[in-house]
């Protein structure tokens, strides 16, 4: 599934309906239903209101609304495009912490971050990462270590590494698969995401291993 966020007179989240070419409005905030998505309930976990919006409408840049942007321990900030996981539920008691992930976003600094692709498309491991990002077992251990240091919570975003994904997945992670002539202008508008250096420096509580957007609101959406 793909989920987007709107601003304006009727702000909120929406489920992408590619077949019909519309966005289906979802009630409530990410922190209310993300745990169920992470738990594998799929689209049935989304409280849809019945309202729809045109797929040609501009999308809200999600990145300024993210709770915290954290980096895995033992790695320098990767080159763009960066693949990041959005936490959907507590990692407590999870043997595989990726089962607590709600979905994935692409942070590339130019087109912004306007869409979340949910975990159900990828199973219990993240989509493609470049070789230096580490193997699946290493990622699990480092995600658990990050949770031990910061206590990950829904709406936190964890930078996993440099994305190495095919054109199809790139299109889904950038909303390019929704392209219409009027969306080309959307990609060039002032909603473009801030550069990585605007996220803030390393966290003093976990030196060199976290980039925390301390100025952002505590949860996604408002």
C-alpha cells in the first residue's frame, strides 16, 4: 500500500487507489492505526471515511512532520537516496524488530518525502540497500541497539542506508507512479524536503549514531 498526506481545508492521510486514480481519505493520525499496519492487518486496519480526492492534487511533504529522524549505530550518514523505515509499533518483545515497522520512505533531499510504502509489500526485511548498509542480521542487531538507546516509538524514522532499488520501487517510493502532468510542478515546489544538514547534528546521548530532528513536532500529522 501507499499512503500520502494532504493539507488544506480537509487535511489528513489517504490511501492510494491506483486502479481508480484517486486517494481515499483515512480518518485519524498515523500513531492510531500504524501499529495495526505493522502487525500485518493491511488495508482493513485503515478507518476510511468514504471521501476521495483526485490523484492529481499536490501532496504534503511528510519530512518536516516526522517525530525523530535517527540513524543506525555504526554507520555514517549514507549518500542519497536514503531508505528509511517508519516505526509503527513498539519493538518490545519482537524477535525481528522489522515486524514493528509501519513502512518505508525515501529521503533524497530534492523530491522530498511525500509517500509511505507499507511494510506488507516487503515482508520482514527492508527493500534493497547498497552493500555497505550490512546484511539482514546486522540490520536487526543495529535496530535493536537503536531501540535500546532511544526507545523507538510510532512515527520515528530510522535511516537504514543508501537505497538500491529498481525503477518500479523507486517510482512507488517517490510517488512517480502517480505521475500526471500537473504533478511535475509539485516536485519543483517549495515543499521540497530540507537537506540532510538541516536535520541537526549527532545526538550527545548516543555519539555519532543519530541524527535527530529536534525542532519537529512529536508525531506525524497535526
